[in-house]
């Protein structure tokens, strides 16, 4: 019985570290392949899709909407003290690549003081994976 309990506890520790971030915290890096565009048409469509994703998936309104940055209110780098919330604050950047086009990177988090029993909703790593899948699907449709 003790051995089974030890195996279960080890599995929980390994599973938590594999997720990339503690519940309620910013994940260390985006999961999945970061979306990349190579043509102007593809880049414009993917930036539009990124903006739509932020509006639908993140729990805060856009504060910054520029050519290369989408950022909601209540993000980690805001100087305003963060409120306790399970809602996601998000940041998307579009960074030029030396070979042309752009790479899209998303960061999502909820309040740093959200307890483990009340994690981000949706979980930050799941949301970032969804972002990558969504934009990669747009890229694939326009690559043809």
C-alpha cells in the first residue's frame, strides 16, 4: 500500500513539472510549435486570427493593439497591481524573422496569487497550445 502511494505521489510530481508551470502561474514557454508566417497575405491573416483569439480566449479587454503587440489589461508587466482572478491575461508578439515573415509568440497567465485550488481558467498552457494550433491552421490553409 505504501509503495502504491509513493508511485502515485511520484507521478503527481512528474506530471506537475511536465506541465511547464504551476496552476495559476505563467507557463515557462508556449507549448507546441510557434506559428510562423512567410507571405504578407499569410502574415496579415494570422495577425487577424491572433487578435480574434485574444478577444475570445482571454479574460480581459485589449489594452495594446499595435502592428506587433497584442496585450490585454492585467498582464504581468503592467504597473497596476494585479487583481486576484482566474481569468487569463494575454500577450501576443509578432517578431520578424531573418529569413522573412514573422514568428508569433503567446504568453498567458492569471494572478500570481491565485491559489492552487483555484487555477487559471482555462489553464494557461492549454490556452497557449490552442493559440498555436489555431494560428498554425490558418498558416496551413494559406500555404496552398
